[in-house]
């Protein structure tokens, strides 16, 4: 499995659109929503991100196993992988994995919807008790349905990423996000407020499902080939696949939970100690930094299927080349992103909305924390390509301790928003920030300087026309 230049370009465009859509909408949200509703919308997004954890590790696990089947593995294993000598896809195995993936996603989406409409509604009711109208309850119901559909149709991401259809996956993301932006702006202009934003989010999910499903079935004619391999999938075959993937699925799920606690849970905590207006300001800054980190990691996410393929082919040189390029790209893009935000992005936002308050020191503090968090997370993700998750315990301990320290700082100090940054940062520095990058470098017989040198050389080749 090889990732081409156009795959990399589309991956950047897809991630930029996925993350950038929130910032394209930001001036309109600032203009049409008051500060309390804006803060509430970002709470919606954070609760939605929490519910998306009901994926519970199935997305990376299924994508990894789909990549194995697509690369020709004869069978799947609970640990490690079935090393291969040929590159012919195992369509029979792939068909069973795809069917299992759809079944699991439907089940977890139904559970998530029930919790959103019960516990989620209770939480939203508590933090929005001072709002005079009931429009936010209607918006919440629509948003809950949208989250259900986005979570269920998320299996398409695993399918496309697993077979290396990076271009097709990102085209689906770009088109569906564009549709969301158009409808959100139109509905805000027509006066639908937070209800309109929720409707646009719902339309995005439906659009993505239609485009992604079509793209998967037509990628290398996969749909027809899957239909031609064997008859109906039996229940016992699905159960067998679930038993194989579950040991790493729950581990990947807990890792996803720890990542959420490390970078998104603070938005849910903040209304307990800050006003909705302050929460909105903090949330915007956090979304900016997360966007920079995610866009900066575009090379890694583009290369991940190829890294998984290189592992089962025992091609360590290819793994080193891909990982060096990905992490060098991450470092360079993150630095440019932060500088661009400070010197271009924030002045533009302040011009569009002069009364918007931003703190550059807070933004820089967030950026340093998020850079190190994502840096070690990508190295840990590389380890998961081997179908092992040895970093689970340290991720969980660090994320939980980070939340405990945040709550303690709010209770014992007057640090305010800084409590949300300092708490998690201190814990991650103790172990995760340095241990997992060092472990991967040792396995690849390299060091940071060699990786940067290799990566810089390859990036020059990528951008050369």
C-alpha cells in the first residue's frame, strides 16, 4: 500500500476543511448568537465529542484490521499480525470485517442516542437554566440525532482509511463540511439561531454518509468484488471477528477516553467554575489550538495505512522514512500554525468582532501543551500499528490525574483559566511526553536529529513540483 502525493494533498485539504469549518462559521456565530448561546454551542460540541467515544476504539481497530485484510492477511489475530508475502487483498476476510463493522456501529450509536436524550438533556438543562427561551432544547434534540447519525455513519471512515482511500475519504469530508457551512450560514441569516446550526450539523452527517458509501464501493471496484466473494455473512463469523478485535478495541477505547479527558473534558468542567461567556472564549481558543495540532498531523494520518502495511511486510526502512516525514511535517506545520494564528488569525477575528476577547499568553500556553500531547500521541499511535497498545495504563493515569489537578487548582488557587492548562500539562510532562517518542525511536534505531533530517529531505521531495 503506497500513499501518493495527491493523497497527502487531499488529506491536508480534508483536515483543514474539517477543522477550518468551525472557524469559517465563527464570525457568523459571533454575529448571530449572543455570548451565552455561543458558549452553549461549544458545550454541545464537547458533549458530542464525549459521546463519540462510544466508538470506544472500534474506529482505529477496524481500520487497522481492514488494512491487514486489504494487504492480503490470511487471518486476523488478537495480538500482532499475520505477516504476508503477497499483496493480493483477502476479499473474503474483508467482507466479514466490513459487515461486522456496520453491525457494531449501529449498536453503539443507539446506546449513545439514548444517553444523549436522557443524561445529556439533564446536563444541558442544568447549565442553561438562566436562558429565557426553550430554543436550545429543540437545538439539543436535533443535535443529538445528528450525533447519532455521525457516529453510526462513522464506519465509512474506517472502511476508506483501511483500504488507503485517502483521497476519497477527504473528498467526502470536504463536500459534507461545505454543505454544513452553507446551510449554517443560511439558517443563521434567516434567524434560526442555535437551532439552525444544529440542523446544518445534521445535514452534514447525512451528506457524508451518501458520499463516503458511494466512494468506498467504487474504490478499485470494491463493492462489486465484495459481492462476488461468498454468500451471506453468518452470525458466527461476525462473533468470531468481534472476539478477535475486542481485546485491542477496549484498549483503544480507553485511550480515546484518556485523550478526551486530556484535551476536551475541560470544556465540560469549565462551566462549573466559569461563566458561559468565559467558557465560550476558552473554548474558541482551545478549538483553534486543536485545529492547528490536527492539521499538523495530516501527514501522519495520511501515512497510517501505509505504516500498518509496512509493519506486516516487515519493512522497517519504509516505516522509518514515513514516520520521520510525518513527524517533521508535524513540527514545522504546528509552529507555522501558531505564528499564523497570533499574527494573522486573531487580528482578523478582532476586526470582525471588536468586542471579542482573546488572551495570547493563554493561547501560547495551550499551544505548548497541545503540541507535546499530540506529539507523543502520534508516536503511541505508531506503536498501535503493530496491534499492541502498551501505553494504555500511562494514558489513563495521566488523564485522570490531570482532571484531579485541574479541579484542585480551581478550588485552592485563583489561577482561573490557567488551571485548565497547567493541570494536564504537569502530568503529561512526567512520563508520556518523552517516553513513547523515545521508545519508537529506539525500535527504529534512530534519533530525533536523524528523523528530522530524513523527514526534511522527504518533505522537499513531496512539495517539489
